[in-house]
C-alpha cells in the first residue's frame, strides 16, 4: 500500500509539535511497514524551511525512506479542476478540519462575517497527487481532503 504524506505530519516531527509528534511518528512507522511513503514536490518545498541545506533534507528523506514522486499532467489537471470548484463558492464558510462540515464564518462578538482561511492551490496539488499516485494520504487535515477529494483514503494520526 502506497501512502502519500502531507507536510503537517512531517512538521509535527521536525519542529516538533508536542501534541502530535508521537502520533505522527507512530502513523508514519505503521504506514512504512505496509508499503512505500511518497510525497510530491510541494511537500518537499515546504520542508526546505526546516533544514540548513538540501543535503540535510535529503538525508532526512533517506532515513525516513520517503520518496519524491513528481506530479504529472493528470495531477495538475485534477488539482486545477478541484481548486476551481473550491474557489467558485461565493458563500463565506469555514470547513471543519475534523468532519468536513461547512459552518458560517461570523464574529461571535459582533456577528460580522469573517474571511475564513482559504486553502491555496498547493493543498489541491497534494490531494490530487495522493489520489493519483497513492492508496491513501497521511494528514491531520482530513475534513478538507475528504470534502474535496472524495474517495481518497485518509490515515489520520490524531
């Protein structure tokens, strides 16, 4: 079974995030026992900020046996289609990262609509890459990926 990994899982380990480090490490370990772990070039680029040199990043990837699988035109096409669907929504709602339910973004104090965090194209590239090249995605952002990449299996360490 091939597992793609999202940046947030690797940052849990590298920064480390005390709340998630043990669970993310355990999840990666279990996944590696079941097959290869891959990432796309976006995850690689997002990880660069955590290393002093490319050699250090490459050593980390070698030690964790995470392989880079580069995107192709199918990944780019799917990411663009799903991103278009996402951006044409005019309703300002936030999506729960746990369950995927859309909720209105309103200030609890004055009831003014608030601009929710918008996902950027890189999130869609990660999801499309996982759907095309892997059997599942290891991420804590499960609600977003379940909503926009229906059928993509999610492995969540939370």
